[in-house]
């Protein structure tokens, strides 16, 4: 289905208004020809952890567990959510090549609690992993909430419950614990996947309102002060924000689409988050910076901004934070 034209859709492809698009294929070629990426470890050992108990009605309302990259398990009194689930060994169009994970998932697929909702931010392979989506559809039968034009990918993965949203559209969830809804928030990014034109599908993040608690999953995004202030104004300051801190070098190429740790700290402040948790680092080598550079740079940026360590945390794969 083709959406009507809007301020971010020209009738064929999506775009971010008033901002230059991400680098094209010539810029990508220049980066790949002349980059000097840091050497990552081949493997980082990790013992998968069991999930924390589901929040009790009168206890902490939300538990966030980092599984790896942009995959978080969110256990709430309104159900269990999974963001951009990637459990595969590689993030690639093919299983035998492409970026390989350096640590196993912090929570094994078999140890997942029942998943009620999957939040899928965009179609890039490090966020939209069809083998993982197929397993989830077959085992958990969740509701998939995604930006416009992802239904074809999800149906091919066996999904039966699919909700597509445009920017700022909201879907209400049926929850016995009280009112809950999910809003698709804009982000400065793009989409591309083999078999479809560049920017054929929309992208974004998700603002969740779960009773009296709010959570924001940023998806992938370049830094945009005006946008993040607008998200706070329209969706409220989140109790937890999941913010990317990695895949940012070289800046001349990555800045329009991926924020760096300094910008991540500013994003935390722009949206008014009570607590931010880092993601999108340390699992797959996608860009030039060293594996340990993002958390080190985040610590420096946090100190420079006068933020306490507890305000923006880096958690180990499999570790959980409750609020």
C-alpha cells in the first residue's frame, strides 16, 4: 500500500524534512576504500543470563534487559516487549558473510519469557533480522509494531499480527494493567534493503506509555535537538530512554544517521530522561571506532555535562535495570 504524500513522503520514498540525506554510494565507496577501522576482538566470552522475574503489580513497573546491539527485553506489568530483535550470528543479507557478532546474546532465545509485542524500528539488517523474526512469529506469536511499509517483510517471516504506523501515529494496546499505547517517533535516519529501493520503507523510534510510566526507544538516529525536544513535548519525558552510542566513525559520513556519545548525552537531556541506557555498540563491528570507544567516550561526555554515572548507564549483555 502506498501512503499519501506528506512532509516526509514524496509519493515514492520517505525522507527526513529539511535535512540532507545520508551519504550515497560514492560516499560509501570512499569510506570503505580509505577507512582504517580499529581491530575488534574476534570473540568476547559471555554466559547468557536468565531473565529477571516479571514485574509484580506493586513493585518496579519495568525491567529492561540488554540482549545486544539494539535488542532490549522490556518486561512490564503491561506485557513483554522486544526491540529490534537480532539473535543471529551475522547481520547481513546472507548467513555466511557480513558483520559477525563478537558476543552471544545476553539472553538466549530459548530463555525469553512470552513476548507480547515486537517493536521494529527499520529495515536495516542489524535491526530487522528475518531469521529472528521467523522464530518469534513461530514460537511467541507476538504483535509486531513497525513503521510504514514493513508488512511485506513481516508477513514473509510468518507474522500474523502487524500494525504499521506513520510518524506520530499511536496504537493502543489491550492490557489488563491499564491504559497503554505506543507512538512512532521520527528519527534522522534512512532505510535500505536488497530487493527494494532506498528509503522505500519508513523508519523511527517508539514512545511507550505504560500506565504512569514512559519509555522511549530511539531506534537509529543522527542528533537533532529540535526533534528530541518535540518528542519530549508530545510524548512526555521518559522514565527510561534507550539511546544508541555506537557506530559513529568516521563523523563526515556517519553524523547524519548515527549520533556519537557526546550527542547521546545531549539527547538524554533533550528528551528529559530520568534514566538512559546505552545500546547499538559492542556487538557487531559496523564502523571504524574501537569496540570499547563508545562507553569510554560516554563516560567522558557524561562527566563533561555534569551528569552522575547513574543517569546514563552502560549495562553488560544480559544485565537488567528496573524502575
